[in-house]
């Protein structure tokens, strides 16, 4: 979603991945972005449903 007037956008991802032990796992992630007047990232928030796959 994009809210151009507020300078914000968000995305949702479905992320299947294989853990280090070979088990298949799946998480949902959402990213929230705020932009400055030049269109550059001002703030980025990453939300993960469950444990971060980066920990395995």
C-alpha cells in the first residue's frame, strides 16, 4: 500500500525458507516505510510473525 500524501508505504511478504536443520518453515513479514521530502527512506520498520528466520 502507498499513502503518497503522508510519504508512507507498506508491503506484506510470505516467506518460506529452509532452516539450518533442513526443516521447512514459513513466516509472514510486513515492512513499513516512511520517506522524506526527497523520496529517501526516513524510517523502516520490519515486522515478522514468529521467530526471525535470520536466527536459524
